[in-house]
């Protein structure tokens, strides 16, 4: 492991507990599959993977909706949609993560 890897593994954002507990189960799923948080705010969560930093899962929470951006496999583009509930957003993100890694 080189020095940059050690710095990344010790980064407080990457290793911190998720602030928005509504996505705690997703957080564990991302970490299990080698993804890490780049943003860990209550209203903005962003995951990427070492070696594939251009692909990211982005979750933004506003007062009336949850905006989700997911990578499109083998593409430089993201797909963006929104949901009215944490449950629907979580289910969607979970499926898209599984689709993306398989």
C-alpha cells in the first residue's frame, strides 16, 4: 500500500459514520462492495469507488424530495431521478448498485 492509499484510508469522511440514518443500511451495502463516501452531510451523500472515481452515486435531500443520481454502466453519464420517500429512494439505489456491480 502506498502513502496515498494510507491517507485515503485514514480520511475522516471515508471512515465516518453516516450522518443521515435514513440511509444507514445502504451505507453498509456500499462499504461491503468497496465504495466509500466522499460527502457525508445530512442532506447530501455521495459514494464513489477507489480506481473508478468518475462513477458515483449521489443522494441529495431537499424539503420535499430525494434526488438520486446513479452511474450508467460503461458510460460517462449519470441517470437522475427523484423520490418522495426514503424507502423508495433506498430500494432504487440498492437495485442500481447491484446492477452496476454485476
